[in-house]
C-alpha cells in the first residue's frame, strides 16, 4: 500500500498535512478537556449544598433521636426534628442533582467540541488519504507490472485540463492514436504525477 507519494514535494505536503491534523486534534482535545474542567467547577456550589445539607440532616436526626428519649413528650418533640431532617435530605439530593446536571453538561460540551472540531477534520482527512491510498496503490502496481504506459496516457487525455494537454502536443489525442512514444510518455507522466508517482524505472 502506498500512503505517501514517491515525489518528495508531494510526500512532504502529505506529511505536513498529517502533522497538521495531529496537532489540530491534540489542541482541540486539550480545549475540550479545559472546557470540561471549567464547566465542572460550576458544580462546587452543589457540592457545598449537598455536604452542608447532609451534615444538617444528620445533626437534626441525632437531635430528634435524643428528643424522642424525653419521657411523655419525646414523640412530639422529635417530630419537628425528623421533618427538618427529611427536608435537609431533600436539599442534599437537590445539591447532588445539581452536580450531576453540571457534570453532564461538561461532558456534553467536551464531546461536542471533539466531534465538531476534531471529528469533522479527521473524517475529511481520512477520506482524502484513503482515496489517495487506493488510487496511488493501484496506479503504482499497474505501472510496475506493465511496461506499457498507454493506459496512463489515455487517462491523462481524459483527466488533465486542456491547457495542460496542449503543452504536450498540439493534437495529443491524434499523437496518442498514432502511438507517438514521446507524447505517450509525457501523457503517462502527467497521470503518474497526479498521484505523486515517478515514471516506471528503466
């Protein structure tokens, strides 16, 4: 398989593109991590609320148990403490819910950043690289297996701009039909250059 071109200039551009995608991805993953930590700090009030309410609920529950031990009126005395303890527990649960909501938001934002900023670029890069891999590998195998460059010349006639073709010959199609060796070789070279490949050695 041919991931990179044979021609140094094209191969250098491909390597630089790969490095760009790598650095781009690393930067945006770092940014997503930073956003996650930043948003996650918003959960601090919820954490303090949960801790405070949990501590208060425990204290009220203990007070209610002690009040329940008072003869005759203990049951009546403990009820307000138990009610207040239950209310504090609900406040603690609300604090926990706030933390969960903030954490979910932090994850959502981080994932969106990675998917939109990294996923889009990587998907485009991968599509282009796989297309090059398939085409360049097939062209390289065909070139190495067959000394006849006629097919490459024909593809050049179809794929190359007219302004490029007339630089090869004023009537490149006629020259190709005649089998003019220099013209066929130049046309084939154009097609191979398209994939960053050199002309067949020898």
